[in-house]
C-alpha cells in the first residue's frame, strides 16, 4: 500500500455520533477562582486542540534523531494553549493532544482491533481534515518530511513501546481505511500484539485514525528509528499525551501555560 496517499476517514458500520457535550458557563468570580488555583501548575502541558499537526522526526546530526510534535503550518495553524501556532516544535511530553467530547462514537458492531463491543463508546481523532474539523479536533499526522530521502536506507519506523490508559484499563489503536471504510492498515493496537509498528519512507507525511476506548489522560510511548547512510542506526523515544474529553479546567490551564512553557526549536 502507498503510505503517501491521502487517507479519508470513513465511519465504521453502525457508528453514530452523539450530541456535542455542552459545558456550563462560569461566572467571572468562579473563573477568577479557578485561574488563581491553577497558577502554581503553569508549567503543565499545553493543550493542542485544533488545526494541523504531526508526530514528526528530524535528523539533527550524527547520532541525533529528534522525535517531536510539529504543530501548525502556513495556511493551517494549530491551536495550542488557545493561541494560533505555525511551525512550532515541542517535546512530546509538553503537549496534551485533545480528543474532544464530540469525537465520541457509539459502536453499532464490535471492533475487535480495539477490543470493543457493540454499544460501547470509543473516542476518535479522524484521519481526514474534514472529519477533524467536523468535531473540532486536531488533525494529527505522522511525518518524516524533515528527513532527506537520499540520506536513509529503508523506511523510518515508529514503534509502540507502551500505553498507559486511564485507570490502567482500555485500548488504543492507529489505523487507515480504504475507500469503502474497511481497515486497510492496522499500524498499532493494544488489543492486537502483532500491531505495533507504523512504517513510512523518509520525506513523506500521512494521516491515520487514532482511537481510545476510555475518556481520560493517556500516555503513549513511541520510539522512532532508522538507518542513516553515514550515521548508521539512530533512534529517539518520547511519551505522547492524549487528553480524551478534558475537564474544563484542563483547557484553561493550557492557556495559562503559554506564559511559562518553553517551546523547543531546532
């Protein structure tokens, strides 16, 4: 399969989208009280809530592969901590990738690669820009565009190391579908021990569906690796954070964090 081809998300059979959850408004006094309470935690991760972004990799020199989040691009800024960002590079643990309440899907049939049964809810980041925009979610991709294809032997691999689910229970999966909505590439799944590698050529960019079976904060450990023509085998690891249906206070904290968060650029 050509991993460079665009991927349009098609709903799985029998899925239905619930109404978007409406959050209660806060009085000026309540907002001030919450803000004051959160000030000591201003160094927490920033919330990435919309726009284009990639789990990306760069080669910084001999032995130095850099796994990071590349958020925003010209014409399609990302929203980070409530503000637009273009070409921002962040350490994985410095960002909470938001999966909104509107991303909830109630399954009409069982989905075995998620270990999910009919009637169960999952939360989805769609693989298409239109799908992400429709639910107000980040349009998250996987990119090796910062690598020169002529500098690498074979593909670059993103390997799933571990997943920490909320409360220690839940499943996570990354996959692509074909034009009919059938799964064409199951890259990662905690319900399928054989699915733990996303592989693509250097110099490309692609999108996958990403789903979770439980609301809450998830941690996903990934190692990226490849063989450089002169530098040999190189790798880097990081832990990506996904906040599935974040609490209102979490979104507020993301804005406060802009005052203190250091954004890494190389």
